[in-house]
C-alpha cells in the first residue's frame, strides 16, 4: 500500500506544473486540464484541507460515478496516471496507479480497409455531389486530402488557407492531438488543390461572403464543419454500398486514413523496402504519439 499522502492544494500545484511542462513541449492538453481540475476538486470536496493517501484518492475518484462508459473512465484515468508519473520525477517513491485500475479501452469500431477501386468510386461520388450547401469540387478536394495525406477529418476541416503552402508543397497541421506537424504532399495533390482554390475564390466572389479563412467552405461561403463533412461522406458511403443503409456499422470517413496507411505500407513492401524501418516515418506523418498506433494499423 502506498504511503504517499497529498492534499488538494498540493495536487493543484502539481497539476499546474504538469500542464506547464506539457505545454512547453507544444501540447495543448486542454481536455487534460479539465480532467485534472475534476480530480483536484474531488479531493477538495471529499477531504478538504486534510491529507489523504494518493492511492485512495485516485481509486475513489475513478469509481465516483456509476454507469459511465469504460472508454471515458479509462481516458480520464490515463490523464491522472500521467500526473502521478510526473510527480514521481521529484519523488521516486510517489504512488503511480497500475493500468489495471481502469477498464481496458476496447475499440468501438473495427477498421475497414478500402480498396483502391473503392477510393476511386468514393472520389467520383464526391465529385458529382451537389446540393444546396455542398459542392463537388470541394468534396473532391476533401476526399483527396484525406486519402493522400491520411489526416483526420477534423484536421482537414480545421485547415486554414494559410496552412497550405503550395509553392513548397507542404501543409501545416495546427496542434492536433496535442501537437503540430508539417506534411509534404505530392505534386498531383498540389495541382488538385490549386484548382480547388480557384473554385473557392469564385464561390466567395459570387456570394459576396467574407473569407472565413478555412480551406474547405460551403456554397454560402461559410466554413465546412467536421460534423457536416462526416455526414455527407457517410451518406456517400451508404449510396455506394460501402456502408449499410442504417446503423453505425460499416465504413466511416476515418477509413480513408486507414487506407492511406495500409496502401502506403503495401507500396513500400512491393518496392522491397524494410517496412518496419519505415514505420517511424509513417507514424510521424500520421501524427501518432508513438509507433505502436501505426503498427496496429499495419496489422489490420
């Protein structure tokens, strides 16, 4: 049993130092700040100014509410465990909870690897799509961006025109999953984006809208939200038979990220490259925190 004893005041100071440390490395940790504040307030409400064994505080905090999803409990627990690891840097004997204290996060979805032909079909459907809000040229550019870079849908919809440097063929992803990264892109994607930017300028001119700064916009000149983008891509996947007419099963927009990774690994293998040696490069490009996330995709 741990002998580490803390107060809410000590935890608050440690949490602040932990956040400063993470943000000095370029990580936002905004969600983590909310979780840590919850933990500190819990200790304050339960024990006031009195010291408490850290292991007891963590255990009681993890099970404080019944009926929560395992993935939510596990995610929050991970943040507090990181705080405990940070405290151990100054005190080698400080308590750090075992992973087994929180439930294992089971993936809600199994990845579906789209074939090259399926990606082409999706691209064609996106190019032909037109409604009162969304237009083919924009959706084509979005699908190409997702497949050719493997970026997350939210990363793509948050891209700003200033993040796109077509002269040097690079994109800047601003602080996603706690960090920023720069992506080099192929000349053919540069050409596609140049064409899209021309269409984008026409839409803004025709509507008389102020430029929202976001790369992907709707026909009224407003920025494309992640939810709207997800909805239309899911609709196209259903129309192509890649997703059932109802339910949450089947292919998702995220499969374009999986397709990018697996198709890239397959191409390297066919070229005779050492795929395992390439994994760290692909991991950095995808924005994974470590190579294990990339390795799990390679085994899908």
